[in-house]
């Protein structure tokens, strides 16, 4: 299903997006050495509840997971890249942490992810990976607008990732979003320009470039959810939800202070 939102629902999407951005910003500040991943999950639940919003994750049970996810945020550390299930792990300085969050408020969902180094410093290779996903996301957003096609966005994202020397996995990528978290169209992280669904104002897309340092192969953790690099190398993942407008693309999941 592909949804096109009217102006009233777009306003709700902006509210959901701002909430996601603000929660991720707050969690980044709190996630220091000594923080347990289960603390991050608890803080997320508290902030979602206080905002009168709903988690898109806690009851989520797609075909690629093992039963309901059961948590409020994805926490992926070092070699984990996607669907990281919070567990009893205490962060250390230099860990590469990805937080991926989707919430729904007013019947419209928003989805975003950030990667960062705990303590603010770490290997140069990790910094480069994070910056590459951020540049790829910016390129995908710049390619989005009415009349553009999904392949244009995928090509823009993939070009940045490939030129930086990373292999691109196409099993998981971006997606449409609206009344539910995962919708059509699928947005692969590489593609051919001029191909695929043509974007229209009112469409919401979650774009999410992710990479692994030296492989494109994923393995599933024993928890049935967390996806890790097959070689144990580090990973990075960055995501924003955008709305297609008459003028281009509006990033919905920026923190409130960034919008100001």
C-alpha cells in the first residue's frame, strides 16, 4: 500500500517526526559509558508514554523477526547494524551505537536512526562510516521531490556509499511510511535513476543508508532479531523520514532545536 497524506495528516506526521527527533537527541546525550541498553529502552518507553504516542516496535512481529519485538527502540552496538534488540549490555567509551526509533502519534508514524561513538571519540574508520551514511542520506533527500522516481533516490544514496568503498546490501532499505511504519514503496540503497515509483506531494518516505565496514553479508543473532555483520566488523546506519512537497522534500525527524 502507498499512502498519500492530506495537509491535516501531514501536520500530524510533522508532530510524530519532531517527537522521534527529540527523543533520539535526548537519548544520545544520556548514552554514555556505563549506560545499559535496557536503560535506553526504559527511557524511550517513558518519553513515548509522556508524549501520548505509541511505539511502532513493541508489538511488531514481521516475517523476518522471531515473534513480537518486545522493546521500544532498536539498539545496535558495533557489529550489529539493524533491528538491534535491547539486552543487558553496558556501553563503553568508543562503542559505535545506533539508535533506531519509530513512533506513531495522531495515527501517523515517523522513523529515524542515528549512529554515534559513545564518549565522542573512537577509531577514524568508525567516524568515516558514520559520516558516509550521513552524506548518503543527504544525497537521497536532495534527489527527492515531485516527479522524481525511487531509482533516483536509490542511485544517489548508492553512489555515495560505493564511492566511499563500501559494499551495498539490498535486503533491507528505506520504505514508505504513514498510518503504519513499513509500507510501499521499498527504497533500496542502490539503484538505477529514472526507474520505479514516481514521487508525489503527500508521500512519506523513510530513507536509511546503512553499511558494514568490509562485507555486505548479514547474520541473524540468537535473539532472532538483531542483524550483525558476518565478519564481525563495525557498522553504521542513519535514517530520516521525509515528506514530499511541491517544492522538494521536508525532513520531518530533525530535533526541534535543529529545526529552529
